[in-house]
C-alpha cells in the first residue's frame, strides 16, 4: 500500500515528489519511459528562478529528480497503463505491477502538437519551438515564422513581435480561426504579415533553422522561404488517455479541477499542464505540484487520524 503515487515526472510531478518526500510520505513516482516532460525537448531555460545564467532543460529536470530522490522519493521509469479510481484503495497499474494507493497526484502534462515534417525534430531547440514565452528572447531582431491560425497562434505571434524584426504567420486557410479581437490585433501589428493557403513541408537547416519549404495549397507549388525560427502553434494534447472514464475531463481532454488541485475523485489530485492549458510554464507547473502535494498530505492526515466507524460491538 502506497500512501501517495505521483504519475508524471515533469516540473509538476517532481516538485510534488519533493514536497511529499520531505513530508516523509515516501512517494512512489511513475516517471514514464521518457521522464522529464517537455523541458527534455528544450535547450536553454532562462526564465526559471534561481538560474541567472540559464540552464539546459534536461539539466534542470535532472536536478529536480536528484532532489526528489535525495529526500526519499522512489522513482520508476515506467508508464502508468491503466488506473481504477472507482474503489478504495486507488489502483495504478504499470505493464508489470498493480499498485494500491491512498492518494494519487496526476501530473502527466500535455504534449505539443507538431507538424510531423522533415527537419522539425532534428532542429527542435535549435530554431524550432512550441513556446514563445520560453524561447522568443533567443530570436531578437530575427525573422520568425508562426504556424497556426487560432487564438494561441495569434498570441504567440504578437508576443514574438517584442523580439523579432518580422513575424510571418503561415496558415493553411485563407482566413484565421482566431477570435475577431485577436485577429484584428494581429492584422494591426506592423511587424506581422501573413502567408495564406500554405503549409510547411520541411524545415531547412543543418545546425539551426535557415528557412522553410512551403507548399501553396491553391496551385500546389513549392518554394523555399528564408527565416530564422519556426514556432508551431497548433495546440496541445493533454496526456489523459489513461484517465478517461476515471476522472472528469473537459471537452479538450484536460482534467477538470475546480480549484487547480482537486479532481472529481476524492484522494486524487492534479498538477501542471494536464489541467492548466493557459500558462503552461515550468514555474507554474512546479507551483501546482507543490500545492497538490500539500493538499495530499492534509488529505492523508485526515484519513489516517479519522475516528474508526462504530461497529455493533460499540453499541
């Protein structure tokens, strides 16, 4: 019987593990086959407090993992393949083991949707990004391309105008899907221009992004377009497939949480991007991991010190 299981090993999951371990709860962390979350796909992280010179994403996650283990967290690099939150104790299954737990923290995060084109993965972190807040400052006075047509893409494009000398939005349709106010803001910004009815076929460059190969969907023509960075803004997918039918999820698949910590199941808490599709930052994920661990600790205290129910012998 585990007192607490943390599912996920990004900033939210590992921060939850640190706090739970320091509370002497000896958390079991199911880190997944590829631990560390989205920061494992980034290079320099310059906006995480405490690192004035910046830190590599994988290095930050390694430090968080070492810190959690130092205080007694047990971390297994395995995936949770199914759960049963309909009974007590709660059940979390991996491929080989079934774990019982009094409480669970869900911190499985969300995955950015990528274009799936040649050169994209190779140059990820070297000009290809899915987070303007994380990486925009690296492209001061550069020409930046944003792919997408929704509100998120317009937010990214407008944010990137603070740094880039030019921001080009490439969209597969001839009009934006974004809300009217976001579209108007983008059109009104002199740094933003648009390429319509076009998709990106390939990311060009050896060591860093030097351009894109574009396809015009009207005449099927191909041409190369010079730029210094590609920001993909076509949405995120929450990693909640294993929780369908077990937790209340919204229409996009994110865990519903009335207070950013609790879920629809007593004893199950949530942290990070698996419910937060607004901020999606390492520091906000870490903060929510802290809150989830503290609430789980209080839940366990109440559970373990609750008076036992009366039996016939007591009457």
